[in-house]
């Protein structure tokens, strides 16, 4: 453990979690939370909280926010990491240590966590976003049934995903829409879109009247 303070935080969380346990607790939800804090079979080095944050908010760099993402999307990513359709050394090992039931439980746990609230968006969407991306990811980047939320994910993470699709490293979307979309983007466009999406609030604050 590189950060003693993180260790203390983890222990506190674990204690808080244990305190709340009672025989009437939802078995599925609780075990998802335990996997998030303890890493399941893989042990502490695979505890999700150590990279994705205590509330699933992400690390602002390479590990995305998980809180409030659709459960089906999260579960699919874990399957894809395990299968190698979305190659990533760390997440492959994380996913392979979970069986399919545990993947469902930890996905449900993160999907149920509140999405962090952000200020109303200030930046106007680049014309390219409105033309090429918003039909699936939504005008405010909070996702549609055709594409997951992107708003407020770290710019580095978003750019990495688009670059992975450009070289067909990530190849896990069913109809290869993202492959086609990403391969049509220039390096500058990848940067511009990633910076724009990272500045969008994950969940815009309601307008004050
Ligand atoms: C050592 C750090 C680390 C740990 C531990 C870790 N992750 Fe990750 N996770 C990452 C990184 C880095 C990425 C981005 C990988 C990529 O570029 O595809 C990621 C990506 C993901 C994604 C993809 C999200 C998206 O928006 O597409 C999911 C889902 C995920 N992790 C779930 C988990 C779960 C559940 C656990 C615990 C069982 C966990 N992770 C543990 C570092 C970690
Ligand atoms: C036809 C629908 C569609 C269009 C158009 C589209 N996307 Fe996607 N996008 C998807 C789907 C579906 C996924 C999730 C694929 C999977 O299961 O991993 C995705 C995933 C992503 C991800 C990875 C999210 C994560 O959490 O890892 C990024 C980044 C992304 N899209 C950016 C863009 C950008 C930028 C554009 C426009 C240039 C765009 N998309 C256009 C459907 C679309």
C-alpha cells in the first residue's frame, strides 16, 4: 500500500460496512459492496475502491467513474476484459478473479451508487460532437440506450479508449460502431472531444428558477 491514508480509509470503510450487516440485508447488494472493498478471490490488490475511489468516482486519470453507470454496461465490460475483447492487463486479472455471479453483483452495486453532481455545463458542444456522437451518447453526454455515459470521465481515459479503438485493440462493441467512429477521428479531434466530455458534469445540477 503506497498511501497509509488510503489504508486507513479502506479499513474505516470496511468497518462501516461490517457494522451495517444484519441478517435482513440484501444478500446480493451486500456482496457486491464487499467485492468492491475487498477485491473478492483476488485479494486486496484487486479491491475496486483502491483505483475507482471510495464512492466509485474514478481516479481522475486512467480509472473511470463507475458510480451510476448502467449495470448491464458495467457487467459487459467485466466479461469483455475477462475474454480479452477489451485487452487491459490489470482489469483482465480483476475480472478473471470474479465469477459471473460476482460480476453481476459488483456491477449492480456500482450502478446503484449516486452519480456525482456537477455544475451546469458551460461549454458549447463542438459541432463534431453534435454531428457524430450525441445520437448515441446524448446531447449532455449522460448516455442513451445506444451508448454509455461519457460526461465527466477523465480526459486521459476517454482519449485512451478512442485510441484503443483506432488500432482495433478495444473491439468489444457489437456492431463495431465505435471502431468506425474512432477510426475517422484525427489525433486533434480525439483530444478536443475528450477534453470537452471530461468538462461535462456527470449529472447536471437542476436549473434554479
Ligand atoms: C489497480 C487498479 C484497478 C483496480 C484494482 C480495479 N480497476 Fe477497474 N479499471 C482500472 C483502469 C485503469 C481502467 C481503464 C482500463 C481501460 O483503459 O480499458 C478500469 C476500467 C474498469 C471498467 C470499465 C468502465 C467503463 O466505463 O468502460 C470497469 C467496469 C471496471 N474497471 C470495474 C472494476 C471493478 C468492478 C473492480 C473491482 C472488482 C475494479 N475495476 C478494480 C483500474 C482498476
Ligand atoms: C451508433 C452509436 C454510437 C455512436 C455514433 C458513438 N458511440 Fe461511442 N459508444 C457506443 C457504444 C455502444 C459504446 C460501448 C461499447 C461497449 O460495449 O464497450 C460506446 C463507448 C464509447 C466510449 C468508451 C466509454 C467507456 O466508458 O469506456 C467512448 C470514449 C466513446 N464511445 C466516445 C464516442 C465519441 C467521441 C463519439 C463521436 C465521435 C461516439 N462515441 C459515437 C456507441 C456509439
